[in-house]
C-alpha cells in the first residue's frame, strides 16, 4: 500500500471550513477543495475510506467506483445535484454513505439498490423535495437514516418497509415540509417490538388530527424520540403534541 500527499495552504473558499488537501494514506483517500468536477479516476482501488469535499461535482455517473474494499464513502460540500442509476455499483463492502450538504432535489427509485450492506445513510442538508416509494430499496442492512433539513413534503406508503426489525433504527426527518405522517410509511411487522425505531420529526408543520393517532399509540410500544422533547411533533392545530391524546381518546402510560 502506497501513500501520497499534496497539501495546499489555506481554507477552502466555499464556507465549508475545510482545508485544501489531496492525500492517500493507509487506505484513506481525501480530496478536499481540488476543483474536481467529477470523482477522480486515480483513487487507489484498495481504498477503504474515500472523502471528497469542497469541489464542484454536480453528478455521479454510473459505475464511477471500482473500490470493492471501500467501507466509508463521503461526498459532501460538492454541489451534487444528480445521481445516475448504477453510480454506487462495485462498492461491495460499503457500510457508510454520506451525501450531506449538497444540492440533491430527489432520490430516484433504485439509487441505492447495490448497497445491501450500508448501515448508515446521511442525506441531510440537501434540497430534497421528492422521494419514491422505493427510493431506499436494496438498503437491506440500513439502521440509521438522516434526511433532516430538506424540503420533503410527502412520504410515500411503505417507503421504510425494508427495516430489519428488531434492530435499533434511527430515522431523522426534522426540519422538512411535512404536513402529515401516515402510518403506512412503515411495514406492519414493526408492531410488537419494543423501542424498534428512534424518530425525530420536529421542525415540520404537522396537522395533528385523527390520522396521526397511530403515531401517538406507537409511543407506547415500538417508537421512541431521538433527543426527547426536542424531537417530538410540532402541531399547527394543537397547543402541544401531548394534546393529541384528547383527539385520539387514548390514555397515556
């Protein structure tokens, strides 16, 4: 395994706070603020961690990677707008994918279909408005999904149906534009498992009517709030989330 280092003095001008550098050492590649417009083709094939940030990579093309040993891939602060189908082929060992702080507006069906071992997916701080019912299809090992700070208005039915219960599952959907949460976003096999999902939904303008009773009832079985009170729903039509009990007619613990 070889190493190379190219350091450029100064902080990146994009506000990311990153230092400009290009290096490969002990299996880790880092390309920060190098002016890349596409993923470099000379990243060593045996890299186990790849970090690319502070560049101008607008699109990830199909078969971009040939890094079967890579466990962690982070592509952030790049202005990424589009991901072609097959962009994540040949990443057979990937367990962590981070695409935060980009400009993605949608996640197409099958985008992550080749990533059966990914445990953590970070999509926060993009501009995502649209998700398909099978946007996360193929992520059979996923236990942590972060899609907060986007512009999502609707979650399609069964979008999270690939959960592998009874693993702990973290779902962060704070600070989007959701107005309701339907119980059919999860598969029916969740019920019966205590504290299966840790959820954060604050920062959405939710209408807390009877259609949200499933969420109130889930609090006492398979759902917990990430960070406690800071993660609970904020209702446009109730003084507080706890008032949902009067809507649903369900007694608390």
